[in-house]
C-alpha cells in the first residue's frame, strides 16, 4: 500500500494536559473545558492549521533539551519508546502511551513534569490546569512537553502529512472526509472534460462539521436543503473586465457521498493529478502570456468556434474587452462582464460560527453550532474546528500579500486586482498565468458581431500570413490581394492613387499633424479620407478596400445599410458607434452598396431626406478612412460630391483583364490542390480560346470578375465529380487526378447565357442598356476582340 493510502483515524483523544496547554497558547483561548480530554475528529483541521506553530514549539524544546537527552541516553530513549504512537483505529488516546489508562497517563505526565521542574528549580504541580501562568509556562517548556509534543508530531507526520502527500501526487480515488485535505489553499484545479482546460486556484475549502442525525429525526430533514452537507471549494481565476485585471471567484459544491469516488469525477480535481501535468502547465503559462498580450486592443485572426453560439469563424477579429463589455442599448451582454474583485473573497461570506455556514443554513437544521449529540460523541469534549476554514483562508491571503510592493514586487493577481495601464507593462508570475481566463471578447469583422472566443484559436496576423505564405506557390510569394487587382489599361493608375492617399493619411495621423493642423475653417471637420468607388458590379471595388486594408495591416470594418437601421435616429446612433470603433481601432471602414443612404433627396420623401441629412452630417466629421462603393452612381445626391475626397470609376473588364482574372483563378486552384498533395491539370490553351470566342460573340453577356471566379469554381466542381466517378468506388478516391477542360467551362457558360438571355427578354434590354435607361450609370463602351 502506498504511504498515505490508509484511511485516517476517525478521531483522536488528547489526554495530555501539557499538550492541551500548548494548544491553548497557540489557539489563543482554552481548547479544553476544565482540563478535560479533548476529542479531535478527522480531517483534523486544527492540527493541520497549527502544524507550523507546533513544529516551531518543538524546535525550541529540542534546542533546550537535546544536550540533556544525549547525556541521559538510555533514559530519554526509554521515554521516547514509551510514547511512540501506533496507527490508531477508532479512539486513540494521545498521551504518550496509547494503551495506558487515564490514571497511568496523569502519572506519566506528572513524573516528566516533576523531573523537568526539579532541573529548573521550580516546584512541580501534578495538575497543569491548576498551575499559575508562570508554572504553566514551565510545563509547556518542560521535558515532558518535549516528549509529548514529539509524540503528537510523529502522529501528524505518519498520518496527516502522509495522507496529504498521497492526495497531492498519487490519488486516484478519494473519500468524502479526505476532500478537505485534497483541496488545500493554493492548489491549482481543473474541471474534468473541459476542452479549454480552464485552471483555478483554491483559496479556501469548507467542509461540514461531523454530526449524526438520529434515525427518528430523519423525516424532519428529508426535504431540507440538499447542499447542507456539501464540501465547498472556493476558487479564483484571473480575468479582465476592461479596466481591472484580477481575481474572479467561483465556488464548486461536492455533495456528500459514501465510500470512495474517482477523483476525476469530482466537479474539479488538482492539476497535479492530470496526465502530462508538466506539459499542460507549461501550455497554460504560454496561454497566460497570450492573454496578457491581447488585453489591449489587438487586431488578430481567429479560426474556430465561438464559445456561446458555437458558430464557425475564420476571420480577422479585433479583441477589445472594454468595448465588448460596454453597457449599450444595441448590445445586451449583461452576463458577459466578469465580476473582478479588488481583493479575492469567497463567493458567499461565511457566518461567525464557522466558514462552512451558508446563508441558507438557518433553515436546514444541519449546523446549529451544537455539534453531534449522537452516541458516538455524547459526553465527549469534541473540539469545534469550524473556525479553521476561515483562519486558513485569511492565513493564505496574508502569506501571498507578505513582502509585496506595488512597484517592484506587486501582489499576486489571484489576490489583488490591478488597473491595466495602456503605457505600462504588467509584471505577472507563472503561477498567475496558469489560472488566467481562456476566453476573450472580440469583434468578428466578417460577421460584424461581438463574440466570446477561445484564446487558443487566436493567432497574430503576422503569424497567420506566414502560414498562408508557405501554402502559396513560389511565384506568388509576397503577393497580396491589392497586388492581384486587375484593371483595364485606360491610363488611370488606380492602385497608386489609392495607396498614396491612404499612406499619407496614416502618416499624418501617426505624426499628430491632424491634431494640430486644420484643413477646414471649422475645427473638427475635414480630417478624414473618404473615397468613392463606383462602376458596374464585379469590377474590383470591394476588393480594392479589402486589399488596401491587408496592405497596411489594418482591420477592414465593413458595414452595410442593413446594419444601420431604418430611421434617422437609429442611423445616427449606429453611424456614430461604428465610426467611433473604426477610428479607435485604426480601421479602414467600408460602406458597401452605399446608394441607399446617398440617394438624392426629394420633397415628397421626408424619411429618406432625414436619413441622407444624418449621413451627410456624420460623414463630414469622420476622422478616419471610409470607402464608399456603389453601382448606382446616378442616384447620388449632389451634396455628397463635395464631401468625397476622390471618386474613382471602375470600368467594365476588357479582354486582357478578363483573361488575367481567369489565369489568377487557375493559379489559386492549382496552389490549393498542390497544398493537399493532389494533381490538377487545366487545359489553359483550349479554355483561353473558348474565352476569346465568347468575348467576341457575346458582347452583351460578358463576365465580370466575380462571375469569373464563380465560373471557375463551378467548372472545377464538375471536373472533380467527373474524376471521382459516379459510383461508390470512385467516391472513395478523394485523391483522384482532376482534369479541367473546355467542356466544363462551356457547360457553365451555357447556363449563364440562358439566364442572361431570359433577363434581357424580361427587361427588353441588355444589362448595360437597362442601367443607362434607368439613370443608374452610363453605358460602358464595348471593346473589340483582339486580332490573332
């Protein structure tokens, strides 16, 4: 049997008046009534609490009597052997000789005391309880005290301490009465089955006092509170509420059970009992470093599930605790904010008569302060150790706060919270990093919503892009979406214009020029950069904003008209909120399909006029970068033209740009297949010939950039299905070679043509003519096919 695996004795009885006198001094008040023997019940809380003081007392006695013990030799050895304690079973007499009768015990104590007092020139007293304070001091510092205390410490070392060591390192199953020793203050615990492996630190554990209910009283307690006999494990973990980083309390209840229970079936169990505990602890420390890093606003990439809705997210995010937890009418996250405490406290404050008392204990009848009156305890002086849990908790906090300094040696975050300062690094120990939260609050840019995210799914953008870079073909290294934009050759360098304007805006902002200088006679106006991109659908307007955000490593905050509301009041509040967030995060704001709020005003439509007026006013005071895109430039109100810094027209694709976009999609498809170790053959020669013929013959049904991407993906799906076959055998070959040919592209083109011709028959005009007749935009010039 492993040391410590044996059960602790049910109780011990201390007859030694000397030991009781020592315990009185350490405890501060009398433990024994009129010098009667004291019974202590497992888990022996008082002995555990005063272990250090008892050891210190013994050290003083050892220094005092060790020379004398060595001189007397055999006499001391005889005394020691007579006091040796065997493993008790039920009711051990803690007196020096386990099997002695009470009269023999007093004779032994009196004899030892007599010898020690004679040596010290003091008249001995047979009864310690009747001694004067000076004489009592002599008794507690006597040779008998030395021998009796050694006997008590040997018992503690061979039973209590061994049990604690076993529970700490080797325990697989545990009894209910040993839970108090399993969850010591300072122990790191985890929840079973928790994929995120949130770790907590125990700050206090409260267990019920021994009390046997007589059988005839069972009906009185049958329907009382079920938690009255539970062990409460009070824990903390470290979280951030937007301003304070510090302890958050959480209590775990373990109801009473019979026999032994698998330790990993408990609500929490020690981290020291986890398999590969050292590796896991290092991983938790590393996660704590990441948590500290993202406390301040951070632009990152997230790949994984949200913690609440379990939605799949593969998008850039902005981690911002303060904004996520802000009290706003448009976002009801009342239960999101963690209750960070200035000083670690128990979840429910214990009452005066014992820390295991709870607010509902008045009605359950289980702990009324009287103790057990059953036959097992009737007539005994059973020590009430309810005070130990609270004292141990205060002692634990005091030890953590000792020798701390706010500047050089700050207190543990598990005990005291700190205000996070933006311009100052925070010093944290590894022990604190282990118990930091696994959850962060972030704004998901793709879905434009706040979410709780798992810290493990967050990666730095630089790290994410390096990973993406490894998956690209060699010829595409160091390229981004902005570099891959394809425009017709019309003499206007749109890339250079946009890049220059955005770069200069960020330079001015970083240098602080915009705060000191004014570009308008009215302070606060004209500090932003507003760019309007207009043209037919699918020609690169939205991709320009996405590419420029990637190029400058900025979040792309994309909003649509549906996100802003339908009334002027809603739109104004939503615009101010989104503009403030975009400006705080240094984002590039994209208002896609902005024609709804930028349409011309009419005397008859007061609602639309209010929306446009609000948008005009807010737009003028925006200090960040805003991209507006539309394919209905003819609907714009004339007032917007003076508020836009530059307007860029994106013409329809010509032949060269059409082929260029096809080739770009083919490269991306091949790279994706190569990354998976698969083969993709594309008959580029024949497909290019088909594209040329299509361009020449179908002038009114030419593809835009988005349609080209969709056509390539659809044709690839047809080719892959053909390669794997229609039978079950082919379906089980996911690595089959795929050949994308002209037949697949023709199938997609025919389906598109059928739709376009149907639409033309409905409108009695092709798409460009219809847009022109409706006053949406001018009709694009039709380029000629290239000569062979």
